[in-house]
C-alpha cells in the first residue's frame, strides 16, 4: 500500500455520641444532634476517620485560622445559636476519599450545633422541608443553630435544590453539602451563589502514606498486628490515587490476607494477591513517570496505535492523573499533527473536557478515543516550527514599525496621522485577497509556515503558495506606492464605515 494512502482523511456517620438535640430529623433521612458510635466490626476506613481537626490530613489550607470550615468545626465563643448569616453555608467539591464525610463528622461533633444529615440518594423535597420546619421551630425557641449536611448534593433535582434556597438565604440552616461532581454543572446557580465553594484536592502520596502508617499502629485500626513492607506500601499508595478510603480498604484486605497465611508482614506478593492487581513499576514523580509518558508521546508520533494504547493503559492503571494525560494530548495535537488534521485538536480538547466533566473510570474511553485519533492521524510539525521561528525573529529584534495602512484608525486623530489610509479591503476583490503589505519590513519575505504533503496540508501547500504570490506582489516599489495611495473607492468605503478587519 502506498504510504500516503495511510492518511486519507454514603457511609454511616460515626463519632462518640452527643446528647440528643431538641428534635430528631425525619426517620430514615438523617440524624440530629448525635452520630452513631463506631463498632469494632466497622470497616477500617470508618474506624480510622479523624476524631479531631488535628487528625485531619491533606486539606490544611481549607482549615486555616478564620477559614469557613475552621469556623464550622471549631465555633468561636458566642457563635453557637446566633442569628442568621453568622456562619457561611459551604459546598465541598472533591473526588472520593478526600475528606468530605470526615469534615461532616467534625462539624457534627462541634459544640453548640444541631446537626442533621441527609443523603440525596434517599431524601426528597418532603424530607428537606421537614428539616427546615424543625430548624425554624428550634430557632424561634432560642435553640442551637442547625447545620444541614447533604451528601451527594448533585443528585438532588432542581426542585429539591430550590427547596433549600429560602432557608439558606435567611440563615435558618447552615448548609454543608458534599459533591464529587463539578458544582457549576450540577448545582443550581442561586444555591451556588449563596454558598462558599471549597475545592478539596486529592491527597498526595505523602498524605496517603501517613494515614496508612497511622492505621497500622492505631488501636482503632490494626493496632500493630501486622507490618507493611516498603514495596507493598508503595503499591497501596499507587493504587489509592489520592483516595484515602481506597487505600485503607486495600490495607484492610491485605492485612486479612496476611493473617490468613499466618504472616505478620504484608509483603508485595500478599498485597497483590489480596487486591488482584499486579504492582506496576511507576512513580508519578520519578523516572518511570517520565519514561512512560515519553514512550506514549513517541508512540503517538510514530503512528503505532497499539503501543500508544498500551502506554495509556499503563498510566491509567498505575493511577496517573488523567488530566495530565489529557494535557499532553492537547499539546501533541498541535505540535505533531497540526494542520495535517485540524480535527485532532478538537478531539484532544474534547477528551480533556470529558476528563473534567465525567471523570474516571468512564473517561478512559474518551482518552482512548483521542489517543487512537492522534496515533492514526497524518503528522506534521509545521505549526511548532512556524511559531518557534517567528518567536525567534521577535526575540532577535527583527520586526520594525507596523505599516501605517494597518494601524488602528478608529480613534480621534488617527486619520491625521495617516493611520488606515491606503488600506485595501480584501472583500472588495472577487478573489477575497488583494496585493498588500502586511508584515513589517524586517520580516516581509519570511516564510514561517511550510505545509507538508501529509493529510490536509497537501491542499494547503498549493493554497499557501498562491496566497503568498498574490499578497506579496505588492512588495515591489511600484506596487507599494500604488498600495499606499489606494483605490479611491476602497478608501471611501472605509471612511463611510465599511467593516474593516483590523487583525
């Protein structure tokens, strides 16, 4: 085959009990005042949930002195039960396992707060209104301020979210809502505008490692019954991908596997067997990170679609940030495909948007589609060569004054300076292009963009050459003089307000 033919175009809330509040939440929809104690058979992730703000790891910026969450978790003297507007309503946005439910626990334990929890999976408008009515009753009788926690708030319909507006607006309840979805898409604007939006970031590897080590020795956790080998620890951290709940669940499964074998140490083999996932040698901050992504980009550039998919899968399984992968593909679409297939950039940017909007694991499909498109597309590096050469000329001082006829002529006094005089309006010519000097003198003859013969650029080769021939025919001195004087009709059309492209 001719080579050119290849490129034809909800956890249970848990904490030590508190005295009951004046009124309980609707049955089955939430809890008021207290939260259930944790039993010894509860999952490790639940048992290890921080019991104080000092145990919280990874979201320190959101809990700085004076920050909204700090005020909710640790009310200052005189804040309990005070009037409307004293506490901000907060929406917590972040991926799973970053501490949203934990923060709700800490708020529930705060003194002077009546705490009610609802899950958007089971609660309806009737439940929301019942909580608000009870909060109003308590408030009228001088009782505690009500904090309403709604988990998975993005699952509430528009009507359900609308039912919260009045109570949030007048301070009847302080809303604490958690969501894993982008609230700009999933939360109605009126509710979003009444809340402080706080974004929780995935925990870094050091934070996850800290929590794993804490769980190994803490009496609430494994209590020192097993130890964790360094390579097994690295494996659990990689698999977690910033999700503490996933890391602790994996640790619990591995510990059970070690006990079943009579071992006191969780080694890599035990961890792999317990999790049914082979450890990949991949460090998101080390050589393997750069080696794998380098191999991925070079496979795309080399048009080996299968190798590209292998390296993409390798990064995804190892827990690489999908946003990083998407960014690299957006860059590649212009750097290595460019105008040989202009739709490649559209595909890559759409995949990047899908990663933000959909998230993993589903977004793996969008990333794979983009990788297949980029690998099989015709290749051209003419775009990066063109812009780099142009920037090199600018940095070297090549340029000079902008020709007068191209300068802005729309402000008072510009005409007196000769700005815009002689400009020829391309749409006046049947061809849509006219002989005219556009570039400064120093770079008038430079040709930065040199199309290849691949894909769509094959047609551009002839078109760009013809355009340069027409446009640059004005570069002779005779043409330049004619251009500067301009046709009387064009000048009159411009002065009478005919649309002019200013570039």
